[in-house]
């Protein structure tokens, strides 16, 4: 860890966040340690590239399988299900 003077200053736009950080640092932990611990607990916003590639491959496999199903179009479904007045058959 860098000496305190070499670290970037921390500023807040939220009085609530600043007060909570003050409480969490009373035990001797630095503000940077508290913030780093909190950030480490948050989930990553995007999956790693290899996870993304695996997810896309799974979606492609599912799409290939479901594209072979004989699913009627909405017009075909309506024609089979409803009469010319829109009433169920």
C-alpha cells in the first residue's frame, strides 16, 4: 500500500456515505481499506470475456435446436384458433 500522502484524496457528494465511512474507520482501518473491501464485495458488472464467449456459445446452441421446431407463425396460429369474426373455434 502506498503512503497516505501518495494516495489520491477521497471526496464524497453524499453526507450519508461520508458519515458511514467515518464510523467504519474508527477501528483504525484506513478509508482506502474500507472502500476497497466494499468494492471487492460487489459483483463485476460484466462477465469476463471467456464467460461471455461461453454464454454466447450456449445461446447459439439453444437457438440452433429451437430453430428446427415446427412453430406456426402468429397468423397461422390465429387462423387455426379463431374464426373470421375473432371468436375461438
